[in-house]
C-alpha cells in the first residue's frame, strides 16, 4: 500500500543531487525511500531513469525532464519566466490573483499541476496571494533558500520545479503557515470550468492477481513503474469480510489476492500479466511452493471484457512457450467479485518486517 512518493535514484544521480543540494539549497520534508538516504534530493538525468510518481490525490507528479521544462518555459511571457524560472518576485499589491475571491483551483502556470485551492486562501495583508495549506502537500516542494542573506523556505512546483514563492510560520489556523505566492506562478480555474488534461488526476485502471502468499506479490507489484497502489486482500470466495484466520481455514473459497491500481498511460495490463507470471508458478494447482490450500491458487480476476480477452490470449501464448512445455497452466480466469482488503498488518508486509522475499523481481532488466 506504499505510494511511490519518491524517485528511485541511481548512484550517479544521487551524487549529482547531493552536490546540487550542498551548493545551493537543501530539500526539506522529503521522506527517504529504500535505497535513498535522508537528505538526498531526488533528481533525474534522462527519461529512462524516471520512476513514475503519484500524489496522494492521484495526480501524476513525475518530475518533468529539463528538456520538457525548457519547452514549456519558452511559451511564458518574460515576467512569468523571470519569476518561475529565475526565482523572481513580483512587487506586492500588483498580482492579478491577489484579490480573487472566486471558488476554484490555482494550478502551476508552467505545467498545470493543481497547487492551491480557494478553500485555503486568506487575506494576509502582505500584498501577495496567501494560502494556509497546499491543495496536496505532495504537489508543493519546499527547499531552503539562503539568498539575500536570509534563511527562508522557498516553495516550488513538485512536478516542474517552477518557483512559486515562500512559506512562513506566521499563518492562520489550522496550519499556522502562510504560503506566500506570486500571482504570476499560478493560473486560476473557476469552479465548474473544465480543467485541461495536465490539471486532472490520473485515470486509473484496476487489476487483480492471486499467486499464492500475497506478501511478496504485493511487494513487487507496488514497485511496478506506473503502479499507483497494490493492496493485499481476499476475493472470489463466499464469505463477507473474511479474516486471515477464516481464509487460512480453507473453507471460505477466497484466494489471497493483490489489487493493483495502475496508470494505463504508464504501464499496460499486458506488462502486469507478464510480471505476474514471473512472480509465481501458474502450473501449481491450489498451492504455491510450501503454501498449500485453495487460498493459494493462481488466478486472474478481470474487471473488463478487454482485460479478460488480453489475459486469455496471454495464457494461451504462454502455454506455447518452452517454459511451460509439458506443464499445464492452471491459472483460473474469472470476473472480479468483491475484493476484501486484508488486515492492516498484512499490508506492506515485506517492507514492515524486512523479511527477505524469495519470489523473483519482475521488473529487473
Ligand atoms: Zn509545475
């Protein structure tokens, strides 16, 4: 259930990022991820190293490449360019959005990511538009700014690094914070207006896979490039709200299943099927290695006719390969019924317990 909130770093990328951080600014409020030390700044050097990233509110916040940012910035007027790309500040009292009291969303002027909502706007009396909270904390990055002999916290767009303004600790309740914005960094969409695609959340798709014990299957699906969330649970049985104990009892008809919510623009259902077959042995009937019982059966539970067709074709093709010569694939293919999430202690089990996982990593090249 972990959300991939940070980039996977390569050693070179991390070093470059650390050098950058030391030279100019230090990233704040970043949670280190596996393989990433505290204080490292996620960065990227080329598009093939990018691990897609999603915010809690399900927006694609994968950092844009330098090339893409340059392309977008080229369309800005000189003043907006100066403010967003060169960390400029507009004079107080002049911004077009200062007195805007309409309901709606303030998006990044460069990349369109929603940054602030009218719900959180307040009159700070400073002459700059002010908000006590961002729309989603994942969308606004905070970096230490030591320019002009002061120590301030700069805020920037988490997706395109456009400079937005600064954040101070003298704001109103409930956060006590004041996000002080340049109007030029924002574009306003009134409530009811259609937002452009770059300002909308990801349109997700859901897939379900049963491949024996769900701990490892969930662990690796969660790491798929384009997977937003993987959750362990039970499905295809006849007992409502089953517990782990019920399912182990072998009489509920449920299979240990992993729900995979993914971004079909970033990863295909076919790629998930391939990963699933790397992670388990689809020729074992009602067991998976040492785990025996129909709760450990192999199953693909489809959520659309298109998924059903793709899965059927995939199994047929796999059966013809040398890997399965003389061994019958027994994976069941059924329409998804109700998915019952497993108890909290089963979620992210491999990460929580640090237990080594013996199944194959399906994303390794
Ligand atoms: Zn942006």
